[in-house]
């Protein structure tokens, strides 16, 4: 996604350094919450940025580098199941809201995303890597996105907002196409 956004290298470096690469095994649940402690002052400051409490939908965000993630989300009108392959963001609606673009999908969401790494032969078309090896994800704690990306002096926040928005459109388009056309 570095090339898709036209992001300057210095801003790309800020985004990458705000996160960490993590490996998950097939069948392993992907946590949507960090174990870090946040003070009430930090929580207030963060909530003032996006009007969504961190603990309601999770406080970490992921980019799928390789592998696939099977997701289950509960909406007001019922559950939704989908797969995110490499190149997609887990819980992209919540990440997009953090960047100031709240969506109806997030407004209708009733709780955090439940995400599990795909097993062999269950990954969607276009997935790179071997499903047997699990998934490689880039994880950003919400706090680091705010401190290191949103409060940076370059174009990191704008470029990341663009990339997340493009990934949402790609994911929604793939979900509406039949497997023959995808």
C-alpha cells in the first residue's frame, strides 16, 4: 500500500514504526484489545478525537500482510461473516473512524470484531503465502496511531486515511461480486 497512496518515505516509516509485525498460527484468534494500561486522561484525549470509546470496538488495528483472517461481526440487523485477505485491514471501519471518517457500518456494529486466522484451503482468492503458516499481520495499538501518526507533522495521517478508505472499497466490492467475477 506504500505505492498506492503516494506516501513519502519518511511518513511511511512513521506508520510502520508505530506498529509491529506479529505472526499468528492457523485457527488462532486475533485479539482486538491491547494489554496496555491507559490512564483516564489518555482515554479522554483519545475519545475526543473520534467520539468512539476505545474499549467498545477494540483498541488495536491490523493490516494483513499475508494469510487470511475469517471475521465475524455482529450488527443490529444480524451477524455478518467475511474473510480479509492480504492487503486488507481488520476492522477498517473503526480505523477509518479514528481518522475522522465514521461509517454506517461502524454505527450499526454491536461489538468488537471476532477474527480467526484461516486454516488450510479456507483462504479467499488472491491470498499470498501459505495458509499452513498462518498469517503475518502489522498491528497498531490505537494509542500509537494517535501519538505517532495523527499527531505527526507530515502526510502520514492523510495517506493512511486514503489507504484504509481504498481497502474498505476494495473489500466491499469483492463482497458484492460473485466468485465467478472476483
